[in-house]
């Protein structure tokens, strides 16, 4: 079984994904973490080699993770890749959304090369919102509700879907 988490930077894909994987008894893969472990900080990859190079590394990490199954957290921009979008077809895709007011503290620290402040985050989300929505089978907002409640909702949806297959 594979459940893929997509959404904008700072939506909580990693944090929620770890808990969802535990709740469902599945493995967890964070594709950004895989890229960082193999190639160094994403911000440095962007600075030293550019976004296209990072996207190629990301694509390889996504393909490998989807092959493993479990709960897979994709980086915010991974869905920009046509091959990744094709790979999501037929898989359970959960979109995590978040309101701008809830992410101000989440985006500090300079680890996100395409998001330097709330305005750049809003632009990025606006540019990708339609794409995210088109890929999602289930959507959950992580702005203010307890993460465990969101995890339980998603887990119940997954279990219900599994019962229909």
C-alpha cells in the first residue's frame, strides 16, 4: 500500500506522514530527506547547481520511494515533474493544505530556497493550487486542528478505501 502526501512547503507533510505511517503500520519515506542525506542541504543544491539539478535529484528520490511503498512525503515542488504526476496515477494521494496565518513560524530558518517570506509562499501556493487539487484524492487542512485528529481522519479514509478495493 502506498499513500502519497503532497502540498505546499510547511503544510506538515513530514510530521504528519511519520505519524500516519505509524498509525497504519507502514514505512515512511520523506523524499526531501533522502535528497539531503545523499546530496546535502537543498538550499545548497539550489545555490550551487540550480533548480533543474535539484529537480532531477528529487525525481530520482520520488521514483525510488514510490517503488518502496508505505507513506511517502513529497517535496512541495515534486509534482511539477510530469513523470511524477504520471506515477501518482492510481495511488492514494493526500493533499495537505495550510492557511498563510498558520505557517509564518514554519517557514523561518532559510531551509526552503523558493520560500523566503509569507508573500513568496503565497505566490508559490497560488501557482500550484490547481495542480495540487487535480492530483488529490483526499484533502486535509493542517492549519489549526490537532495533528493526531488529522492523522486519524486520513487513516480512516485509507482503511475505508482499502476495503473497497
